[in-house]
C-alpha cells in the first residue's frame, strides 16, 4: 500500500453527507482548507470570515467543483452577529452538526513588552469568541441530539513559547475551556475538541516572520526546530478537522489534537 497524501486533497468519501458545518476565519489558511475539505466530503458548509470577499472566494472555488456552500461576513468578536449567523444557519438548513471556531490572534512580547490592548485582544479572540460561538450552538445541538465543536488552539496551548505570553496563555486557556465544555456536554452527545496546529505555512505567521528577522531566518528556524524538518500543510490540518468533525471520532471528546511534526516532543 502506498501513502497517497492527505485525505482532504485528493480522495473524497461522503463522511459528512447530510451534515451542516459553520467555520469562522475560513477565508484563508487552515479554516479555508477545513471548510473546503468538509464540503468535498459531503457537508453543507457556511464559510465565514471577517472579510466577506475572502469567504465568497472560498465558496466560488467550491462551486467551481460543483459543490454547494454559503458565505457570510462574520467578525467573531461581535457576539450578536455570531449568535445570529448560527441561528440563521439552523433556520436555513434545519440543523448545525459541526462548528469549527477557528479565528484567532497572535501578538509577540513577554510580560513587559506585550501591549495591554494586545493582551486584551488575545483573550477576546482566542478565548472569549470561542465561548460565545460555543454558547450559541449548544442549544441547537442538544435539540438535534448531538454535534461536534472544534476549537482552534495551537501547540502553544500545550507547550510554552518564548516571548509570546499573550498567545501561549490564551491558547492554554482555550484548551482548558474546551475540556470543561466537553465534560459538561458529553451527556448531550456534543463533543468538544481542540485543534492544536504547529507551524503551518499561512499568512498567520507574518508577524512571527518579522519577529524572527525575515523569511530566510524563519525557514531556517522551522527546518531546525521541527523534528520533521518542515512546515505542515493546510491539507494535513484539514484531515484532522475532518476526523474531529465526522463520525470517525465519535468517542473522542475533551481532546487536544496536536499536529506539529513533533515540535512538542
Ligand atoms: P490565516 O490564514 O491568517 O486565516 C485566518 C483568517 O481569520 C483570516 O482570513 C483572517 O482575516 C480571519 N480573521 C481574523 N480576525 C477575525 C475575526 N475577528 N473574525 C473572523 N475572522 C477573522 O490563519 P490560519 O493559519 O488559518 O490561523 C488562524 C488560526 O489558527 C488562529 O486561531 C491561530 O492561532 C491558529 N494557528 C495557526 C497556526 C499556523 O502556523 N498557521 C499555528 C497554530 C495555531 P484577516 O486576514 O483579514 O485578518
């Protein structure tokens, strides 16, 4: 048997047929790849992003493959808009089976360096926005008999970075919050797991690239620091999203799924 590469990129099985999924921060990077993979594997996906145009481009790409999906502008720091988009999804499609609450924020700096508004924004995006989205979805999922909530943390949620206090602290907090929600809602068959990526080559790392002193230095850092010696791909992340979203992981809840080429070891 040969390995044919990520499941999400070239082999499609209807593991999410009949399911409805909503993804935040899905106009780019990991959220985009996960949303596209879920649609390709059978789900009706609502692709949301801060930038309406980026979300619409993802839907356009899916439509060019003959798949149906919907897009919406959604700022995850807008509590009312998040709840309204989730309610609208249920009204339109009759259910919501998967929430991938993905958008996040990174700002560098140690205790003395990080700006206070950067610390506040980290809590707002990396913890509070997931709380709000999960809160908006659980009532619907309970009524329909279950669901899967995937919350993006980071491998910085299970290990410590250097001079990234706001990021590492909030990413740890969201792993804890996800585990607590998993414990509280297991009886309702609502699963909560956190996704903990390592270095995935997306625009999200632009700030870290600057902090490192440019692309070449970042490439050398990745080659040296990651045991597998490379970046992860968004398709590799999408495979884990498919696993957590679908019935391939029905007995898994409260888990922090680390996909980082061994960085945490
Ligand atoms: P990305 O390619 O930059 O995509 C993130 C998307 O979220 C962008 O389209 C961004 O829009 C959008 N967004 C930003 N603020 C938002 C808001 N308030 N409401 C809704 N959408 C918003 O990044 P990514 O690689 O997918 O990473 C994003 C998430 O993965 C974060 O939670 C991050 O902590 C986590 N993560 C990433 C890595 C990695 O190496 N890439 C590693 C660990 C964890 P704009 O571009 O307009 O801001």
